[in-house]
């Protein structure tokens, strides 16, 4: 749901409205970035108008935990491997920053026709992954990607393919780039695997964006509306 104001109301009767904690977990300005707003240490006379407009003694404080959506494609900082390599379609091609989707342009990674083919990105440290964007091949066989899974985690069991699943790719149009929300899943490894069948796995670009947390700051409660 989109909105500037959040109201909590008891309709239709005379009553005390007591709120011991209100937390708002959402996004700002269209960015896929969580924002947690918490005002604690308050035990009486809280006035809730919109998003917690609090007029109280300035010695009370609010913990505001924000983050920035990193525009850096962290996939390009990593190291890659895949189950096999078809011709010159090495795994590094999928993180070269080039979405060119014609295989003959030399910017796609591709495995041989294997059972359970996979591609793995090692980010070298653990990140909270917001989204993974995959660019599919344009000039041939876009259906090959159908049923592939994106998995994220810190384990190398089964080459990383046993990590928790972010998404199942039902299909991606030929030459298209599609983004999958992983909602802050934590992991060092991002795997893309086609499970349960013999197939070529072709990836013309893989991009991964993360949530970058900023330090928690303390603000006087009366400055709450200014923080927003």
C-alpha cells in the first residue's frame, strides 16, 4: 500500500487509544529499501496524527534506522563459476556489465547440455540481497531458462545449490531483463540452477543489488516529521 499518512483509529466508540510501540516497515521514494521507524521511551500522552507526529518533552528520543538502496551492482565485485562451459561462454560473461543478449556478441555465459546445470556468484562476503536481475538470451531458445531457481546463502553444500530459494523463474522473454525480489535475503553466494532436467543454462547478464544499512542515529522526538 502507498501513502504518506498512517492512522490508527478506534471507530464508533469513546475509548482510550494506547500505543506502546508503533513500527513502520516500508519504502521511501520508490526505492526498494526498508525503513524502520521506532519511537520508544514514551508511556503517555502520545498523539498520533499521520506518521507519529509526537509533541512531547524534547529529552525523549526516537531511534530512526534508515538505509540507502545501493545503486552499485555488487555482482560485478564477485567471482563466478558454473557447472560446465560451452565454447567461450565463460561464467564471467554474465557479470561483465553488458546486457547484450545476442549470444554471438560474446557477452553471455552458457553451460553445456547438462543435468541440473548451475551458475554461481561468490560475492566474497555476506550481503543482504534486495534484487537479482537476469537478462535472457535473445537470438535463440529463451524457454531454456524456464524453471530455473535463484538461491542465496552462505553454504557451498551441493555447490551452493542447497541454499534458500529466492525465486523460481517461470519465464523471461527473449532478450528481456527481469528483476526478482529477494527482500534482504542474506548470503555470500547467489546460484542460478535449472533443477531436474538436462539443459543448457544461458545467462547474458546477472545483476544483484543490495540494501546498505546506515548507522542508527538518535533524533529528538519533536524532529520526527523533519526526519521523514
